[in-house]
C-alpha cells in the first residue's frame, strides 16, 4: 500500500488546527507515525539548535528505512517557534533552518502540509493541559501568521509545501484533502 505514498509527510500548523487528526488518518493509509521533535517539557527546557539537530537526525534515520512516515509536527515547528519568539531574527532562523534541512534531508521525497484554522477554533481544539498551550487570541493569531509566513517561504524555496484550511469543512472533506496531498 505504501508504494504510492510520499516518503515523509510533515503535518505542521498551529495548536488545534488538526495536525493530530491528520496524522492519525494518514496511519490508516499506510504511514508509520513519528513524533519529529521533542515534546512538552523537553522542548521548553531546550529550545537551542540541539533540538534542531536531534530532530533532523531522527528524520535522516527514518529516511533510510524505505517506509512512509508521517510526523505530527517536525523540525519546521522548531523553526516557527524561534521565528515567532524572536521576530527580529525570523529571516535568519528560517535561512538557518532551510540550510540545515536541505543538508540532512536532501533528495528524500517529502511534503510539508500546513494545516490552518481560525484562532478561536485553534484555542478551543488545543489541549489546555499542554505546557506549551496557547490560550490567548493574539498569541494564536501570531502563531497562525508565522505558519503562513513559513508556508510562503517554503514554496518560494521550492519545497513541496501545501496548506489546508480546516475550518467550516466536514471531517470527510478534510481527510479527502489530506489523501490527495499525500499522493
């Protein structure tokens, strides 16, 4: 079943947009799920480039296995986090991230799927117990804006990047979009 699948699919987007649902659905299509970045407290305690290197090392190792993987968040979430927290250095963070990614994952068939929704929807769907939960509308708007910026930059740089607006559509329609993007 995995012969027609992109090798690596990275589900990206703000908290509560639908990444986990998309990842779980992708597993029903033959993808093996993987968490591409440190989670929760580990991420909070170490937001340095060490996380970036560890995240890319995970992806690099998976790429050599010949299977199809889907990641609920990835290396690009770390880049967005830095771009959002230090907007004056957003260009530098993106450029560094792009160069690191191209250097480690070069030639591996992959797609970045950015899932977006409205700030209030994202807040209402997100896990409020998460140590990195966003509960403020302005902060959620900023996170969404930064993901849109990432999307534009990835496309400009020739990455296979796509977006889905997960608002006002049925679950079946959402999964239909995911299915078409994973081919």
